[in-house]
C-alpha cells in the first residue's frame, strides 16, 4: 500500500503520519496471563530449542521476545510460543524435525508482512540470515535466499536491464511474496510473481531438505506457486527475470476537488491500456485535513515519450500539485509508492472488483474517513490469462485496497465499519475474493482461491503435512 507524495507532500505523507502516531503505542502484543503457555513440560520443550538450532531463540520472558515476534502491522497481536531466527539451512531442517517430534507447528514470517492474529502456540520463524543473492544476466535468472527483500534483488538485477516481478514496497520479502502469488507492478505484462518461479529449495514437513521443480514434484510445485507457505519451509527460490531496459514511472497528485475528473480519466486509460502500462488510482486523507488528496501512480515498461502519450488525458486535468514521473532505474520502482519501511499500526483490507461502472465510481469517490487511504490497482493483462500455478487465473480487472492506522482504542472498530460500508456499497461488483498476500485477520485462505483450487490445495496439504508441522499465516485447511 502506498500514500503520500514527494517533496511537496512530505509533511503530510503516510510516512510522516505514522511516525507521529507512535508505532508501538497501539497494537503491541498484550499478553494476558491465561494466554501464556506456562506448564512445566512446555517450558522444558521450549528451552530445548536452544540446543537444537544455532540461530537466536527468543522465548517468553526474554527481554527481546516481544520485539522479535512483532509482525509488520503492530496493530496485530501474535501470541507465539517462541521466535527462532535461522542461522542457515541446517538450522531449518533441525527446527522442522524438532517441531515434528514435539507435535508443534512452525510459521515462517521473514519480516512480518501478511501476519494473522491466529498463531497462538506456534513457533515463529525468521529467515533474515538466509540472505544470498545470485543474478545470472545471461540466463536471465535469479536465486535468492528466503530472507532477501525485493529492493536488494532489484538493485542487483537492474544494472543488467532485468527485473523481478516486485510489488510496491522494496522491503517486502521475495519468497513470501512469491508463495502468495505476488501482484507486481509488471504483472500485467508478465503475470503473477509466482508464475516466474522455477524452483524452491525446501525443508519438508519431516525435516528433509529437497529441491522442488515442475518436473521433480508437479503437485507440490503447483501448490507452492501462489498457494501460500503451508506446504514446506522454503530456504531459497529460483525464478526467471524479465527484460526492463527502460522504465517510465512516478506519481501525479491533485487536490481532492479533482477526484471525479481523475476517476473518469483512470477508467478511460485502464479500459484499453497496453500490458506494459500499470496505473493505480489513490486517495489519501492527510490527518486533520477536510479533504483527501487524489493521486495516480504509474509504471510503463517502455520509453518516456510513449508513456506520456498513453497518460496524456491526465495532463488536461488542472490543479496538479506534483508530478514525479521520469525514466528511472528499476531499483527506484519502490520509491513510487512511498510506503513506510518500518513497522506500522496498519489495518487494511482488499476486495477484487469485476468492473468500475458509474455506481462503483461514485461509491469510490465518497469520503474515505476514518481511513488513511484507499487505492484501486488495475490488473488484467497477463493476470487474466490461464496460469499453471495455485495463484491461477485472475479475471477481476481491479483490486480495491483500504488502509487505516490504529491510533486509538476506538479506531480499529471505525476502520472495520468503513470496510463493511465499502462492501455494502460495492456489492454488485465484488468478486468475493482477495489476493492471498492481501488477506488480513478475519479472512481465511478460502477467500484467495476458486473452489477447485482450494480443494486441490487442501488435498496436497493433508498428503504432505498431515500433522500441520508447517503453518501459513492463513492455512488452507482453516
């Protein structure tokens, strides 16, 4: 998610607002006595973790435990049993064998994105030390460890005129993004990020290292490309890179009075945009302001002249406050959205939309308070084509994302109420689904998949991990 602007809007940007709000003030872990697992057997088993792995183990009562287990959204509470930062692949195998032996479950969160509030008693696994990156420019491939973030990969691939299928934030983890499908800036041209994956290095639910490809294990490979992190502990991912010798992108910003004209232009441009062009519509509510700022965020895999021509309708809308569009290195794509790079008390939700008709457009132009932002991402293109992965074919052409910041005890309920109002207002065009990486507390994996895909995923899970040693943030069996 992304809100705020460049130099002009720096003082009212989402980053600035979040900093003023105080990240730990609301939504930090609130451990009640009856929520803690305090039996003697549990304490002994948890203490054994330090003898099993060489990486850092944080247990309840340790000074760093709450910080180590905190998700990216500090508005979410995770009541986990322990937090383990893996030292290497051997640690991963040893930890899985330990969990299998003790009848426990593991949940991998490289940096806490995509967290749920349903991990009670689970061992939380961090992979930041699995940080190797290898780019092969000739083969147009990359291999990354399970702890690598997109910003680093793009910085290494970009000088070769190549890109991975990154999303809007440079700090999101590559592996988790691909396991959940991955909606990229360049997905309209190249499909889900998961579609580009060619191999996973894993530790299976019995603690055995393996390498999974389309030929070595077709069922598991299908499930892991977009089905979530429910099937194995991934230690590295191989994937194809894509040509990106030229990228034109940035953001345009207007006062809220231009919102209707911008929505009309957005609908016109996205109706017949080439696959190389991605356009997002955004409304951002500066704290204390009576009106929302309206923005258009874009990337175009091509030259500046053609990119500006495709977007020329926006140039006729008066009052523009900012225009950061330029030819940019691929590593700078993460700057377009200006998303925060530190944890936030964020609460968001998403809905896939089947269209934006006149009624939908009017509903989307209503005041967004108490939300901080509302965004419409244009999909279509390669997303709408058949995909041989669990992420599957995504026929809905738009994705609505609503974001609020939990800054007071009452704000969470107010944000949820606005979400439900969107659902009521937009009911005729709701697809009834959300991308897996956009699931939030209260959702289940069933929202991310068509029934046939969910049935297949559940069968693979029961076959490969009947004891639920590996547990995704949003398990397919829930």
